[in-house]
C-alpha cells in the first residue's frame, strides 16, 4: 500500500515511489529506499507532485498527526500492542510473487516508454536531424545509466508487447547489446557509442515500404536490393544527424560478417569495429527469434543453438562465447521441461548464473495469477532437462505459459525480498 507524501516530508529510510517515467529522473529505479540526504535533495529539485511512499517497506515510522491528548493515548496503545507476528510461508510466497509481478510491470512500462521515445526520435530524423541525434543520445544514456548500477542486471522476457515492431527490434538489439558490452567490461564511453549505434542501426529503413523492412526469404531481386540499400541510406541519415564516427560504423557494418559473407562491403572481422561486431551478432539473434513471418521464427534456445552450431565462423568467436554465457543455454522466452517433469518458461537470466534462470512453472492446481516463479539458483534440487517448442506443450500448459510469438527483452536490477524462503516453499 502506498501513501501520498510531500517532498518536504521525505526522510532517510523511506521507501519512495517517484511515479513518473523512468527517463524523468536520474535514479536507476523509480521505487527505492532513501539512503542519503543527497537523494532527498535530488528528488526535491525535480519538483515532483505525484510522490508516494510505502510505510511497510520503510525503516521509519509513518508521521503521526498529533491532537490534544493524543500523545498519551498513542503511547499507552503502543505499550499494549503485541510484537508483530512473523510472516508465514504462504505470506512470504505471496510477497515474492507480488514483487515479481511489480518488476515485470515496471519493465514492460519502461520498454513501452523507450519505444515511444525511439519512435519520436525516428520521426525527427528527416525533419530535424540534429534534434534526433540529441534524443538518441539521451535515450542511450538513460538506458546505460540504469544498467550500470551496483549488482548484476537481469535480462527479462516481457509479455506480448503492442509497440511498433521496428522500434521494438531496435530496442531489443540495443538492450541486449549493452548487456553484452557490460558483461565484457567494455569501457563506458564505448558502451555509449554502442548504444546510440544500436538504436539507430536501422535508421535507413525509415523510408522503406513495410514489406521490405524485415528480411524475408521470398524477396525478389528488386526487393532484396532495396532491403540491402538501407545500410547506405542509414549512413546518409546518420551523417545528417551528426552521429559520431563510431555510431556511423555500427550503421555501416551491422550486416557485415566475420568471414566476409556479409553486406554491403563484404568486410572481414579485423575491419569491423567492436560495437558493430556486437550489434551484428545481436541483430541476427533477434531476427531469428522475430522473423518477418511468425511462422519462420524460432525459439530463443533454437536461435542460440543455430548461432553456435552453424554460424560460428560468421561472428567474433569471443563475442559469441560471451553472448552464449550471458544468455545461458536457455535464454529468456525459452519453453523447457524441468528435471521433475514440470513444464516451465524461462523468464529471467542473470549473467552471473546463466544455467540457473528464473522460470514460470505450469501447475494446473494453481491459478495463473498465483503462478509459481522459481529461481533455479535457489532450488538446487531442480534443473532444466530439455528445451521444447511451444507446439510440444500440452494444450493446457500452452494456454497457461503463453509462449511469446514475438520476443521482447528488457532488464531489471532489483530482486524480490526473501525470495529464497518463498521459492523453497513453492518447490
């Protein structure tokens, strides 16, 4: 439960909710516990009017409104009040589930906001290219600032998103590319160029007809040539925007391949920039998972397997190894069968523990709104036995887990409280 509060009443220890878009403030999260006076001053400087806080998640008592004689009565009541009872396992499980739902909703909301901002940026590319560059810089910086926090951000699959698929693709590529760059300890200034380049890597498709915006196997010769020309058109627009040389290289090289079989220049690996190598890899992964026709899309597990088994010569081997390590054998969105035979869907992967993701478990005795989320890192008795295609699921499990037709990714940097207790009970 949240309670409205004025910024002047903020104190260290309060768990506050800023209730504004994630790009409207400099903090990694919009909901967090205040730990310093500097945070309070920053919030006050923002002039927020929709500020709320959660007393039950705070380390300070709720401010009381004193009236005549109330102090003595309150003190007597406090003396008689029993010590709070410890939460039982079911309550802990509900708290953990609620926390997971809140995180998922926050990620989906932030993904939608970022897609909206990216569409607005793309709308300005032709009419006000300098402004488009500035907005791309702001969006890349916002993503990077919130990703470069203490601890390991987790990659999370989202629900079915209604955002424009072209903006979704660019944002998918950007989020995963930045996650990979962070995992590989790439310097922050290079990550920034990577972020801007990834956001704008398909800017040359702005004027293309919808049919040729996504690669298709049934292109005729003219359509294939038009599709390939988006790289050259992107470079023209990138120069008009005033993008940096490194960001322009991402646009120019995101379809080049390490063995020289890419386009438009058939470059070999040594001539490709590091950010371009990363975007080329992640771009291929996203196109496999989100093909122009859903019938041609493959599962995240299949996409990763294909990159490893069939495409190792086409990508930087160091980056490919790092990508597989980060995504795990079963990337978010994969449908799996656990070692106890239950069906599940991988929801979140922590790069520090990629073989032990968090999964949503199918249990016909539990309503979907109370579905069990298991962190396999904290349930060592369980593991993943195999990956499945959605069509291999029984009908009820398919309806319950709802595998995504389009895969969208975002990241979160906050864990639910006391998850280990709740998950041990659920297991």
